């Protein structure tokens, strides 16, 4: 397999998964469908296993590393500003698309059979869910939002303590290196995991299930493609002054893994590797921006999907939405995107949006059946945005190595040996 690049291996896994999935579905090969399901489930479980220590140490170390980066406050504020602006643009396009295609108009579904989710996202859940009641519970329940909170607080405390915190920081840096190395071994299994995940999706979701929600499903994919192929390239070309095609060539392995794994955090090591070693972003800045984005930058899950889903649910339940409601959708998408880290991703954002608008939460039950299919393109959009913004900010701050960015994408295994640029000394 070393004769094939990692991107090609992922593509081969994707093709093999589609073929095996069709075989399992068309000829009703139960054992093959079950095997594909188990292979995909084991791969995802391996990714999730590393999430708590990875998120905690990555956020803690990235916050502490800001003291080694000149203009850290400006970099952080610019990153956050672009996160918010791109989220706003994404949700605006999604609302416009929803008003054009009317995804829920003329849909006849068994509304009586739809059930509200057992746990829903609300502003109260979001606010009270930030601070853990028990440190260990945050890790055992894999509450990413609480883990991020702990990482930020301890990272800031380490900054305040100074030299005395170095042993603690060195321990966390070592743990982060170990977890990333172990997770990279898991990522190397992604071609096999890809075959399992895609094969399961193909064998499970037939046209009978997708047909009633075809317009909505296509709308989510079209909305995400608008963000991927129009919003992000414009941002890269106009404000980043870099070649969008070259960016996508560099970033493709992370985007592809995000699509099949449906996990922004699970893709984090590869996202950071690509951002530094292919897109040429300064490692000191990327070590903050990429983990921060992996837990808060969710244009697919928090902008495109909730906007289209809210319009869909309103039309299915014959609820008229006004201008104020669309403004509320935009507000929830921009401000509440961090809530996607807390519970179960886009479902939380959807319930948060529906509850804010006063729409029936039973609408979530109508969409749960096809959520895995939609989550693929949502996660790919999320991860792409998590790489676009650091490139744009790094370019504006002179922290982008253009020689690395414009070079032909090198194999990721050999790229691992390239020494990152040393961060500039901090200013007073």
C-alpha cells in the first residue's frame, strides 16, 4: 500500500465500500452488511476513544502556546471574527436556498409517528452545560464542550503562573504527542474504515427511505457545496490572496477523512498536519487555531443544516416563518455553534434552533433516519472551514509559508519529518 498515496488509498476504500454496499443491498447478503457495519463501527470507536485526551491536551497546550506567538490577541480575535463571519454568510446562503427550493412543501409524512428527541439542546442546556459538575464525568461522558472549558481554564492558568507551570505543560505536551501518534495509526486504517462506513451507508439507506426527504437531502448537499465551492474559494482568493485550487489539493486528505468518519475531532490530527505541512500555516498559530476550530467552527452542522431543517419542519407542520424568524435562525447559527461540541453535533443545533423558533421538536424525529447520510457532507464542510480560516489569517499576518503552500502536495508520511517553523518571540 505504500506505493499508493494516502489520498488514493482513501479513494480506493471509498470505491470498494460503495461496491460492497451495493452487493449487500441488491443481493441481500446479510453477513456482508453486518461485516461492513462492524468494520465501520470499530473504526469510529477507535477515533472516539482518543477524543477526551486529545481535545483536553490540544486546547490546553494551544492556549498556553499563545505566549510564544507575537500578536497572540490579534491572531485570536481575527480567527474568531472570521469564524463568525463565515458562519453568517453560510447561514444566509442556506436560508436563501431554503426559500427557493421549499424543502418541506408538499411533503406527506407520518407526523404522528415522529417523536421528539429524548435530550434536546436549549440555551439553558448550553449555558449550564459549559461548566462540569464533576471533572471526571466530563471525560467519561465525552462532553466535549466541558472538556474544552477545562482545557481553556487550565491553559489560561498556566499562562498566568508562568515558569512554575512548565512541568505541567510539558506533561500535557507529551500526552498530546502520544495521543496524536496513536490516533495517526488509527487514521492510517482509514481506507479500511472508509470501506466499512460507506458500505454500511449504501447497504442501509435505499431510495425507499430517501425518496420522501429527497428534496431536503439534496438541499443540504447543495447548501454545503455552495459553502465549499463558492464561499470558501472567494474568501481564499479575495482576502487570503492564495489559489483556492491549490488549497483543496493540499487539504483533500483531511476533507475526505472528515466525510467518511463524520468526526471533526477525530480528523483533528490530520487537519492540523495538513494545515501546517501542506498549507504552510505557522505551527505556533496553527496549534491554537485548528483545535479551536475543531470544537467551534461548524458551518455544515451549525449553519447550513439547521437553517434548511428549520424551514423544512416549519413547512411540514404548516408554520409560517417571518423575517424575524429568519434573523433568529442566523443568530442561533452564529452564536450557538459552540453548542455542537457539547452533546451530539448537528442534532443539538437543530433542537436549539427549533426551540428558539417555537417549532415542534417532533420535527427532529422526521430527519433522524437519514442523519448519517447528511452528516458526511456537513462534517466535510466543517473541517474545510477549520482549515480555510487559519490560512486566511496566517496570510494576512505574514505567517503563511507560500513556498510550502504552492509546492506539489507531498505524501503525508514523508511530510511528517519536516520541522515546523519556530514561533517568533512574544512581544511585551
